[in-house]
């Protein structure tokens, strides 16, 4: 496994962000909301300086401090046969879960377009990704009949990330029920990437599948809806045997998380609604602004409406490859977007609308001027 992982494909999105993310003056690329400052969080959640000063920097338990795992379980309600494990962001949770579960020759159904680690990690482990196409002609809406046709005797795992990155597509509540029924009838595991789960605009968030499916695994993160990417805390909810195998792998890498970060993460989850509400209000307003912008420029933009998340994946009319345009915007205008080739659709761009409203307006205006000037 080590030799295979050593040959893993370059992460195109991370390569794109590596330098540009820190140089940009206008960011309309991000898949998360505006970041919180520590002082804002302390005031919002009633965390005192004395509490922070009292923390001792000893190692946390392998699966995270009990207060945090309890907070995850209280909010997302996994079944009694599942266990919570705290990780370094959901990226580590996904990597550990895939590494512990998959063996060469396994088939893994993954939505396409996809967040690259969901595909490249599968390939590096010797398993075979089977793309579940989210079709642009359908507004990227997930087709469950198409999914059912992909399930076979070698299907070890089905990956689902709804709301979806980068398109914002999601399952309706009725389709979510049909999806769970479909998974219950097949022996494959389900890996539910819930990074965007809290970012919904039409009703409540979809229930975590670990509450009803014994072979379900779910992951979550503070990086997206909670506006805390620098906290580097995520989690995985999984059957105990799988958590045991994930811990065994983690013993060779990160070992555990920071007690300071876990303390803050616990406070955030205990006060989750207060942390989420203002960012979700901004995202809703920004989504309306983004769709109004697209409607005002139908000759330039074809933008399916996101059902959740804070990213859209519009097609730029007349451009077969958006990379040079995205490079020019970043390098010459300081405006950060994401070229669609990072997700296998070079004629599109990922636009993030979770940040400040004025920043979104500036970025869209620059993008419009660049498209008009072609």
C-alpha cells in the first residue's frame, strides 16, 4: 500500500491554490463561508480567556476528547453501533476510511465531477473508481436510476457528497429516502462526505445515514459551514471495527489532534446554531446575487442553481478551457476562481459565494469585464 500511495496523482485543486490563495485580494473561489476570528468566537460562545489559559498541551486520545465526540454524536445522531473519531479535518477522515476499507480490485462508485481525493486515493489503493455521472444537462442533479445501474458484485463502496462540491447539487428529501433504501439492499458500504451538510437553502439538512444504515460511514468538517478551516478539525462516524483499523493507520501519521483545537471545536458544536446562522444568512443572500448576475448575462454564463453548499459550477459560454482566464484573473487582477479542469470540466469555473457580499460583487464584476473583453 505504501508504494501505491507514493504514486498518488497530484492534487490539482491544491496545486492551483498553493500560492494563489494567499496572494489573492478578492476570493470568489472558496468552498466555505467567511472565516471566524478567535475573539468573535469567544464572544459569541462565551469562552473565557481563563478557560483557554487553563488548557494543558498533553496529547488527546486517539479518537478525540470525549466532550467533542459526544458533541458530534448529539448533533448528528448516529446509530448505537457507530463510533465517532476526531481527525485532522475531514480530509484525514476520508483518507483513513478509504485506506482502511479498500483493497486492490474493489470497485468504488464516486460522483463525477468529484473532489479529487475521492478518486485519486481510490486509484492509489488499487481500487477502481466507477463514475456516477452528474450530468450538466440535468443541472447536475443526482440520478438514482443511474446509480442503481452501477452497483455490482464488486462494488465495495459508494461515495456520496451532498450538497455536492463543486456543483451544489443535492438530493431532495424524497430522493434521500430512495437513496438510503437502495443502499440498504446492497452489501456495499456507503461513505457520506458531509462537509457541506449544514449549508442548505430549501428545508433542513439531510439526516446523517449512519443513523439508519449499519454499513454507513460519514465524515464532517469545521472548514466549510462553520468557517473554521484553520482549526483543522473534522470527524468520522463509522462502525467500531473500521474505526479500530483507522486508528491503527493513524498511529503511523498524526496520532491525535490538538487539545486546544478540540476544546474550541467542542464549544462550536455546542453553540452550532449561533455560529452557523449568520454565515448561512449571508450565503443565502449571496446565492440570490450570484443567480441574478448569471440571469443578467445569459450570453456569457450558464449557471445551474446550487441546492446547497456555497459553490456554483457555471459554464462560461464560448470558452472550451477556462484555465488561462482564471490564471489572468488571479495573476493580473487578484481575483481567485477555480478553473473547471480541476474537476474534469475545463469549460466551467467554480465560484464560491460564501464570503463577504461586497467581495463577491467585486469578483463577479471583474469576471464579467474579462469575459466581455475576450
